[in-house]
């Protein structure tokens, strides 16, 4: 059994998905508010694309060389793990054609297309360092409940929680850096 949520009143409607084919369009009428809305059966192209992108990146960087971002599950999307690479990691909402390299699959309207950037580099001692800066974005980037100012850069470390829009993200640094510390 599957559940769909009414876009108007958030009431859940349950139906048996085994009775329908992939790609088939279904129309529901909410018994609570009488709103009519449609869905298409099958795996969303967005979710499949994001999954394929993550698998391809993880294959190239299997040992999690530069760390990853753990996007916490909330009302807008499910938990996601986004691998980081050396250099600029531009974080934002996934949309086909958007040139960012760390897309978050979400419908959260408060996450901009290019919301913030984490720059991964090595310091003078050769250790990885992670520097966070805002996009600039409309809703801002918060670290420890403090908003980053315009052009402000913040050095973050393993376990740092930062928020973009209504989405919380935790930085997990690479395994080699955690062992060295």
C-alpha cells in the first residue's frame, strides 16, 4: 500500500500500487477537502537521476577521500549523502540543467539553486580544511544558529551542523583526517 498527500490539506490517501502500471497517471479526490490532484506511477526521474549521480561519484571516490555532507531527513526530502571533492563544492537545490556539483534533491522552496559553497583544500600542514560561505542566498546559511554575513567565510570541521533554508546538513570529514586528529 502507498500513501499520497493532498497538496491542499496534507491529508493522506492510501491506495494499492500493485493494481497500476509504471508510468500510469492516477487522479485522486481528497475526501477531506475535495481537492483533485494527479500523480504518475513509477520511480521519479529526479530521484533516479540523483541516485545515479551519487553512485557514479561514489565509484570514483569510493574511499570517501574528501568527506561528505549528510542531509538530514525532513518534510521536504529523505536523508541523502553527498560526497565532497577537492576544490569548490557548490550546494543547492537539484534541477535539471543546474550546473552545481552538490545537488540536494528537495522541493524545499527556501533552498536556492546555488545556496552555498564548501571549499575543500589543504592547509600548510597538509591537512584537509573545509570553508563554508553563503551563495549569496535569499534565506541565508546558518552555522550554529548564527547566520553567515555577506562574503563571510567560516572554517567548519567534522560534525558541524549548518542549515540552508529549512534543511539541515552535517559535515563528515574524510576517514583519513579523522584518524590523523
